[in-house]
C-alpha cells in the first residue's frame, strides 16, 4: 500500500472535508462497536479514534487510532490490515459518497510525544531553569 499525503495539513481541512471526516469516524466507530470486522482484537478491544484525515478529493481516509493497551500497537495494525476490505465495505454501506475512500490506519503517537514532553518539563533541570 503506497503512502499518500494531503494538500491540506492536519487541522486545515475544508468545511466539506470536516463534515466527511465526522461521518466516516462515526461509521468506523459503529463498525467497531458492532463487531463487524471479524477480528477479535478489533471487535473486543478498547480503542479510540483520535483523528480522521480525508484527502481533498475524498478518495482517501486516514484513521488515527490509540488502543487502550499501547503495547499491542503492532497487533492492532496487523488486525486493521487484515480487516481493511471488510471495514471499507461496511463503511461504504453506511456512508453515501460517490466513492468509498481507501482506508488507512495509523497509530496515533501524539500521546507518547506528550508524555515525553511532560517528563522533560518535570525534570529537575527544566524546573531549575524555569524558576530562575
């Protein structure tokens, strides 16, 4: 699967893209909640869909996810890859667009970055610099 990039960066989507992002997010959440992926890890695992990016032509979507158990990141990525066609079909049945977008799943590591920054700011050296 080749990588694709969007012309508009995260957070700078058009009004239309934002509407489609929310519709696609809701459709994916419903698919996961109803256990339609045929993947036990996805159907029974706790997962958060943090962000959705849709390409300007609405033909590609990236779902940024964060599992409750971050140590199973690779397992979730493999499960999403195995069930990609099933998920795409289920989304297509719920969302009425001209094209059913190709679906990609990306582990959202922004939480890890925030934790690392918290550790840095909590360090004695940084506290000393801030205080004086």
